[in-house]
């Protein structure tokens, strides 16, 4: 237990538990929006004709905008009020969802997704810091964070299912338009149920630090995407260097400021820094897999969007079911051992998935998804709890922002890097010698464009599907290694003191 936690009988009221429902709904909406597009990629490709690079941007610019702005918005929430910023952000999120739903071109859709990320960046840190401020009893806080984390991980895993159900009956814009009624519920419930809270600092936010925090993230990710899409040229080292320089300048500036955007001293706390790193690695592997696994189910196995979503349901159910066991695991094992063991379980599930993706039977895939979802759900819940428990309540905003930045950066990089590696492995296994030039260009672009350009059942299409599957198996193995590395890191770094009964 953190030194900032004290034994208290200050239990949450029924209204506060009801407010948790609003906060969980908000984070679930953001998580669903991060993965719901995975099943819509084929429909968007057919309608808007995006390039493979634009497909990646559509998928991950949402998370890039979130990651770049979360630190700034976490500090802003502490100053203007977490409830107020959450409600403003929710209204903007609804408006951006409508723009995305009716986007006429790939460029407009990318811009709308960026706006969704900007609006979402006001919601994420506010939800977690409000949980920290509302639930003061340590055990109740762990339970509340378990519910909140189930909304986040369950929402990410449920995104493909929801997207599949919508795409079975409506056009691809419905995956965005469904956000609007949810936003109405959040706004209505938030006004009456949420209690306002603020941090202690009233100093203005350092704008240069905010700019540097964005400049440290976006150029590096762009370099990775350019390397995968266009190959190695002068752009890659230039943008990588720009991001590294911005990161160095950002850290140096935080050390000089009296009120920094990020309190670097927090990273001296093993429970804090270890939980941040372990969570980022876990999310990187999990969300990166979901992005191209949904395409595999549709384009290789020939499932409809709804069927593909149902086939991913085991991961969703498992990630939500952790609410029933996470408190017991934390008390019996301690956070470090529980987080480490959960990530190792997720890694085993990921490795098993790599071996079953090439098989015709679904049973092995289902078991693999259960292990993956269960491990990710436990790890995310306890890592988040370790972060917020490591800081005093008045620093909940910045700490939550750091935690959510790691989550969203892991999401963004997972889609960008693993998605780019998947594309590179797919292309490296293609044999296009006997394919006409125009069709060969479509096959090389992506499996989605190959499916549109080639006749169903043709030799060239079957070869492309085999290349996609083989590439995905290699990428899945790499993701499994990352999860195992996160588990070992958690075991070595995060303390495992058992909570007292």
C-alpha cells in the first residue's frame, strides 16, 4: 500500500458509485472508438479508396492526438475542474463523431479522427483522476479502478463486436454515429452525478512544455510509419531526430519549472514507473494485434463484420471478468507479482494465437483470446491502481495523465509499428511475377485492395491471403515477446507487498 493511502472508513456513497458508471461509460466510449474501426477498414477502403498509408493514419491518428495532448489536458483539468473539462470534451467528442460519420473523403475522415483524439484527450485524465478523488478507501478504490479498467479494456476488445453488429446493417459511418446517444447519456448523468474536483496548483500551464510534449511524440511515430510505407530515406532519421531532441528539451525544461507538466520525481517511485512501462508494453501488443486480427478474420477467413466481432468476443468477456478476481489477486500476490503473472499469461495467449491462426478450427483461437483478454485485463487494472496509489490525491490529474499517455502512446505505436511490420511482412512474402501490373499494384498495396481487385478464389488472392496470415503470425510472435518482457519487468520492478486484511 502506498504511503499516500491511509486506513479510512470514508466509504463511497450510492451517488458516488453511480458516478462511477458515468466515468466508466466515458472511458469505454473512448476505448471502443480506438478499435471499432478495425472491422470497418474493408468498407472504408471500398467507399473512400484510401491508400495503405491513409488506412494506417485513419486507424491511429486518433490515438496520436490523444497521446500528444493528455499531459496538457491532465494539468488543465486540475486547474479548470475535472468535471467541467470532461463535460466540455464530451460535447466536442459528439460533434467530431458526426463529422467522421459523414466524411466524404479519406482526408476528411483523418481530420475528423484527429478532432476526436483532441476531444478525447480532455476525457481520459479527467475520468481516472475523478475516480481517485471520489474513492478514498483503498479497497474501494481498487474495485472502482477495476470497473473503470474493465470499461477501458473491455471497450477496446468490444469495439470489433460493436462495429461488426453495426456494419451488418448500416454503412461504415454508423460506427461513429453511435457515439452521439452515448455522449448524451454522459452529459446528462455527468451534470447531476459527478462532483467537481481540482488540484492545488493555480499556475498557468507552460505552453512551451505543451508544444514540446507533442513534438516529442508525433515525429517519431511519423518516422516509423514512413519507414514501413515508403522505405528508408532522409525523412526517417530527420523526424526521429526531431522527436528525440524535443523529448530531451521537454525533460530539461520540466526540471527547471516550478510547476512542471510532468513531475519527473514520480518516476523515482518503482511502483509508478514500473506500472507505466508494463502497461504501455501490454497495450502496445494487445491493441496492435486487434487492429490487424479483425482484418484477418474478414479478409482471410471470409467472415462478415458481425461474425468477426463475435469471434473476438472471448477476449472481451475475459477482460471484463477480471473485476471478480482482481482484488483477491492483489491481496494474495501483491501488485508486482499479479501484474507480472498476468502479462506472462497474456504473452502465452498471444504465442498460442500465433500457432492457431493458420489452422482451420476456431477452438484454439478462442482459448488463446481468453488467456490474452484475462491477462491484459488484470494487468491493466492493477497497473493503473499502482499508478494512482503512488501519488497524493491532489496530484491525481498529472499522474492520471501520465498513465493515460502511456496507454494511448502504446495504442498508437502498437497500431503504427505492429501494423507497419504486418504490412512489411505481408509484402515480403508476395510473389507477383504472374500477376498483371495493375492487379499486382493493388495486391501490394494491402490485402483489402487485393480482395477488391482479384476474383474470389483466384490463385493470386489465395496467395495474398497466405502471405497476410504468415506475416501476421510473425508479428504476433513479436507481440508475445513484448508481453513477456513487460511481465518480467513488472516482477522485477513493481513492489509486491500484500495488502493487510
